[in-house]
C-alpha cells in the first residue's frame, strides 16, 4: 500500500495528475470527439428511445450467447455497404476491436512481429503485448524507416503494418499510398485504425481510404468507432467475409464480453444515415478548421500541421501544459492537456478538438483565450 500511495504522490508532484471534470456552466468544450455534432441530433435521440422500448437497456448476453439482435445485423450490413467491404462486425469499443484484430491475426498467421507507427493508439500497443509479438516501431510517418525495419527483419512470417488513419495526438493523416507501396514490396499488408478519420475524411465520410482514393482491395481490414463522428458509442471492423468470420470464431475480446446494447446499434444506424444525408456538417467542419488555422496563424499562435478537427499546440513540459490548460479553462474554454504517458516525455501539448457544433463565435472566443497563453508557448 505504501508503494501505491508513493506512486500517486509522484504523479501529482510531476503535474501528471488527471481529473474527471464535469462541465457545470457555459464553458465551451474543445476536448470532445463529437466531430459532426450528432450526439444531440433529434432523429438519433428518437431512434434510441424507440429502440429502448423495443429491446430494453442491455443486450442481455454476449454476441454468441443471445446478445446478437436484429439491430446489430442491420447496422453491420449498412456499415459494410457504406464502407465498400464485404462484411462488418460491431464491437463494444474501439479498444476491444484493435485487441481482437491484432491477437487473432497474430495467432492465425503465426506472426512474430508487428510494424507500428510510433504515435499509434495505446490499444494497438496493448494488442501487440497480448499477442506476444515483437514491436517494430517506426518513426512517426517515416516510411523510409519502416522500409529499413522491414528489410532488416529476419522473420519469415507475414509482414503486418498497423497504423492510425488520423493520429489522435498529432491530428495529421497517414500517407497510406506510400505506406502501401513500402509494405507491398515486402509482400505484407496494412491494417488501419480509422477511429478519427471515419465520418470526417473523404467526400462521403468513408474516412482515410476515401481521402486517398483507396478501397477494400488496398487495405483488407479497417477499424472505426461510433463515439466520434457518429456521436454514439461502440466500434466496428470491416473486412472480407473470411476475416470477419475469423474474428467471430476466435477474437477473445469479441467472444467473451456482453454485446453492444441493441438500442445503441439501432440509433447508430440512424446516425450513419443522418451523416450521409447531412453532408453539410462535414463541409461546415472544414470551414471552421480553415478559419481557426488562418486566425491562429494571424495571431501568432503556433499550431502543428493538421487539416483535421484535431489541432495541437506544443507546450513541451507538464507544468506549462497544466498552466496553459488552467488559464484557458478560466477563460471558459476546455481543451485537452496531453502529458506522459499519452505523449512522449518533452512533447506535452494542448489538444483542441473542433466540431460541427461550434459556431464561428465559439472559435473566435477560443482564439481570444489562446492569446492569453502565447507567452508560455
């Protein structure tokens, strides 16, 4: 118990302490992931209420033991059609989906290693650990480094590269065409975590693949989530018939957990339809991102390069990060304060998430607040 207390004290002293804060006033939230502003959409709320009456609150079991409902099937069929893949599988969370894909492919393909972008999500790294795989981590979006690691690999097992589409800690987009060119030269394949790209990128919101004019023929498995652009909860994987069936049969994080509540599946299906019908949301989001970046540059606020809703400002050390976060909160603007272990030592940053729920006056209020921390960044 002494060691536990000691570690908690160290966490506080190093400015790494995290709090679960609730909005209680008129603060503007720039830390959420409701990119298209669908979480409060009336059609989706009505669909959720109606499905609650029909199905109840919970799914009442795992997907293979009574928890799979018609709403799950309808959502999976709609996702597969929308994404242009033969099959889809709904998961309770994106974390579990990544664990499922990595551990199942590792065992089936007899993988010994996975090539992973340095800034990939924690769930990808945990999947690599659970799969007992050697981590071959290449520098962020440095595909020549990836090529070097692939060339140096002595393993005869298939080569698998795992990458996010839109990186949650930098806000930039993976160069999928270049990554594919490199991995194909080594007879390998790419699996994509498109949690932050799905619904946001591409002319129709199909994500990073559509953004790069690629298809299921180029990337056989893609993971996406519902809790971001769709404004609900849960996740999915799209792939070939055989790959999805493989996950159903062998993925432990799918088999041994309660299925997503059917009411959530039903409301997510409506959200998917609304997203397609209201394309203006994605166009408006692009508009406010452009406005924010232009005005920030005019005001001398240093942003990392990003054309996505995720906008970053380096603060480098935890103390400065907390100081800037506190000032912005006092000004009524909530942003993300990213510190280790979320980001590497010395690369702390503020993360600003823009959404279609923000109006231009909200963005301008944020910009005004950011001028108050210029001397620290």
